[in-house]
C-alpha cells in the first residue's frame, strides 16, 4: 500500500511539472482545445467536499480521479474547464450538472454495462429499444440511464462527442469516449484517469498532438512503430491487437521493410479483423507488393477490397476496372457503391453506363449516389440522358430530387418545365420541399423563370423570351 501511495505521489509531481512544460511547448495554443483552457487549472478541492458530494449523489469516485481534483486541480477559471484533452476537464460540479442531460439523476449509481472492445453488433442490440421504439419521456430517460449507467461525464470533445469516467464495475476508473448520438463507445487504453491524463501531457510536450492524424487523442494506442508491434505481440486480447495495428495505420507516415514482412506473416496467420487490418496497412504503405494479396482477398470480401482501392488505389486502378465492372451489379450496400463511384471519379474514368441502373434502385441512398455521380457529366451527355433525369425529378425522396436539380443546372429543355412546375407547387405547399428552392431557381434561370413565376405559365407551350423581347408588349 505504501509503495502505491509513493508512486501516486510521484505521478502527481510529474503531472504538475508537465503542465508547465506543456504550456511552454504549445505557446500559441495550436493543439485542439488549448485556446480555451490555455493549460491552466484551478485550485484543488478538499477531500471533505468530495466526500460530501459522494454521499449526496450516491456514488464513489475512482481513486485516481479523486487524486486529480484534490491534489492537482478542479476545473478552470476562464470557461470552467481545466487543462486537459480536447476542450479540457470539467470541474466536479460541472460534471454533476451534466448528469441529468446525460444519464438521468440515478444514472451514475447504476451498473456500467459497456466494456472495452464492445462490438458494433452488441452495441446495436443494447441501443435497439431506444433507436427503434416510440418511447415516452420516462421510458426514454430510463433507457438512457441503462445504456450509460455508472458513467460520469468529465469533458467535451466538441460536437456530439464527450469524455466519460467509469464509476463502478470491472472497468472502474477507465476513460471512455462517448457520443450523444449513441455511436459505438470506445475506451481509451490507459488503466486509469491519471495515466490517461499524463499521456496527454506527454503527447503535447513531444509535439505528437500537432500532427493532424493524432488530433483525436486517446482513440489510438500510444507508441512508435516498434513499440506498437511489441504491444501487439505481448497481448492476448484480439481487440487490443487490432487497436495496436490501427494505431500503426493511422500514425505512421511509412513503415520499415521489416515491419512489412511481419505484417505479411500476420496476414497469413490470422483471420477476420486482424487479417483485414494487416492487409490495409500493407496496401497503404506498399501497394505493389500487396496487390497479389488484394486480388486474393477480393474472392473473400470484395466489398473491403473496393474500400481499400478507394482509399489507396488512386492511379493504380487500371488492372481492376474489368473486375469491378463485373462485380458492381451485385452491390447492395450504398457505402460500397459510393466507394466505387469515387474510384471512377478519382481516376477520371467516365463510364456513366455502369451507374445508370442504380438510379432505379429501391434504396434511397443508392439512387442519391447514382444521380450525384451523373452531376459531373458534360451538358451534351446529360441531354442524351434527359429521360433518366426526368424520372429523378419525380422521385419520392427529396434528397434525390435535390441532386437531380444540381445535375440539371444549365440544361435548357422544355420537357423539364412541367416537372419543375410540379416541384414549385410542392415547395409552396410542403415544408420538406422548401430545401429545393435554391436548386430549382438555379435551373429556372436559363428559362427566365423562378419557382414563383413558373406557377403562372403554360408549361406545355412555354417559349423562352430573349432579353430584348421583354421590352415588347
């Protein structure tokens, strides 16, 4: 016990010293969030006050976090946030104030049901009730408290993302990255608050957080290429091994030949996620040596290979075109279709014929992506496809119509007018169509019309008047 106390005292001293060094290392506050907290922190609060808060709200704070607010500092002066990752660390009172909006008054007292490396499937099962049922306010609050029970919010990361502290259970004291839109929770890789906080200071001081790839602190495993591989081989947890490799992928600008061969060997030895991440790292850093494996893996998971070609295959796509064209008709996932469309765009391949069948798909996202792709065609080609665009103007999805209108800007064809007129009517009658006003007016400019004046014309017999004809009666 004395040894643990001694180590804790040493860590507190290190953190206080590193706060000063961090402020010197980032004098211009370039690191995300630093301009708000400016590496400042208010005075600590007493252990008696902390004990009173714990009694009042019915939960026990983790020891390392309690050490931070009682020995290092509690919140900041300017905006209430102490120096820390993202927008900083809330004061204890600010965290308490956030409880109701996050997981309800009794949320922190409940058991924490989330855990490191929770799968997307498991998380979707947990969130199914709140996402797929029309709950009343009480039911919604109870479900939110169940999902995020045993967690205290301690900071904002911006937008919908927040930082949580686990208050109970097996993972008490660990930091977890959460979001208000209920995205998959992601635990950080340190054992407790102080280790996580000290890592942040180390990465500020070293300059690592100035690299844009590292801006989302705590979402990756720390370490150099060599250290990440060591951590990978030392762990028996597949989830952690994947995170080590993901960190290698995200943080490295290049990898050594030795590392490439290690990954090559791991690709052959593993299946599932580990095999996929090994392949992605190899493709990113050495496409030529990896393309044989890409062709091999296409037979296993063609959708993943299409994603990799989108990410890393620019200028290397020629040998894949016939293979992709043969596979495209079987695509059912809109995100994969989007990758394929962008592969064509990024490699300046203009084959709209392969995209046309998707504009009649039942899936809204597929139709939207297809019409969006046709936007880049020249006007002469668009004119030959006018009947396809007319079909798009009557689509049941407003977002699809928006992209069709974007594609038709500059096309002057009287056959379009009666469809434009119908859209203008809907704009005046239905709120969901009002977002089309700007795009419709763009299309009507070349007809000397607006979304209002088109309502008063005979669309079947309308003739465009030249500018000098407006002076004639």
